[in-house]
C-alpha cells in the first residue's frame, strides 16, 4: 500500500487564490451596482402607465395655462384701452378729469401697519400722543358745530319740516338713481345739456312721496315736455317738482306733509323710459337734490349715493 503525502502549494499560489476571491467579490459588487444603475435608468427613462398619463395631463394643463395667460393679457390690454378711451371722452365732454372709484383703503392700512411696525416704543408713544391730540381737537370742533346746528334747528321750530329731506321714491338699496344733477347727454338730442334734477328709473305706477311739508303750487295734466307734473311750495324759499307722472293724486292749493303720496310714476312727456324726474329749487335757483336726503341716509350711504351719481352720463328726459 502506497503512502500519501500532503503537498502544500507555495506562497505564490496562495496569493493568487486570495486575489481571485477578491476579484470575484469586486466583480459581484460592480455587477450589483450596475444592476442598481440599470434599474434606476429603467424607472427614470421609461414611465409607468400611471406616470405617463399624469405627465401627459400636466403637459396639457401647462399648455392650457399658457393659452389662458395669453388671452388674459390680450383682454387686459383691450380693457386698458377701453378705460383710457372712456377717460378721454369724459375729458372732452366735461373738460375735467374723470372720477376715480378705486378703493385704496386696504393698501393704506397695510402701509400704515408696516410703518408702525418699524417704529420704536418711543416713536409709537409720540405717534399715539399726537393722534390723541388731534382726536381731542376734532372732538371739540365737532361738539361746537353740533351745538350750533342744534341751536339753529331749535330756532327754526316746525320750519325744519318744510325743508326737503327724503327721497321722493322708495330707494332702500340706492340703485334706482340713474341720472344726477349737472351736465349730461340729452337722450333725444344727443347734446350736452344742463340736467336740473335727478332721475329715478322706476316702473310705471310706483308711489311718489312729498319730500317736505308744503302746499301744492301747480299741477300740470296737459301735454308738456315734463309730462304730468306737480310743484309743491314748502316755504323757507324751497320748492320741489315731480315730473313724468302717470297719475296725480293732489290738487292745486292742497296742503301735504312729508311722506304723503302725491302721485304715481310714469312715462309722460319727453321721456326715454318710465322714470321720475325730481327737482329742488331754493330761492329760485335749482340745487342738487342729492344733498337733501339727509333724513334717511347714513354718512356711508350718502358717500355711496355720491359715487352712483358721479357715474351717470345720460339723462332720461
């Protein structure tokens, strides 16, 4: 029986064996990394069906947004041109700058807030003291004015009832006044004329109220440019006229009180559409009736009425 001997490889063979093991490990790592890169590229370059539909939808939304943005810019340009054209027409017709109705109170509040936020405590204290001083001065001035007004009202006694102080029709929402006092375009002659009262666009048959105590001075039922109308003499130099009526419910010489129904609105005379034309005379001169609604308008409503009146450019008679 032959005897076996273990033959150990030399040191060079061990090194090569270690190198081959390390090489296999490195190759596996490289393959793993390449696999990860491949998977990443696969998911990056190629969309899933869901991702593809979302991407197409996003692209469509971007295209729609771009188109809408272009349309908005075009509309804004046209609107700016229209506004500027209307301002030019206003300047030509009325020889004055057009009214601005933009409410910038929000911007003013924010600017004031930012200004106060930057102040130190000393500056804020000084600002508060200055404002309080102004408030106290204004309060004293208003108290003096109110006292004088109260004395004037007391001295007038019942004569205050003879001052026109309400609207001649029910206009709680302040939307019925469509033509103000002043220079307006005539609806038939298309020329600039002096409109000596205010127009209320109301349906035929709406109630018309006496705006102060007085006596009926004149009643016209025949054909005139003012149609059927009533003139009331109130004393204190005041007269009121109510034109284009469909019905008259008072007689000449009859006494009336503020709030009495004196007739119904209509479209008689030279009238573009059913409305009431209302005038006030003081000492023989026609005045703007919008300043004589103080018994039923708050200061805020009065300011709103002023803006509504300023926006009218054509009368109805």
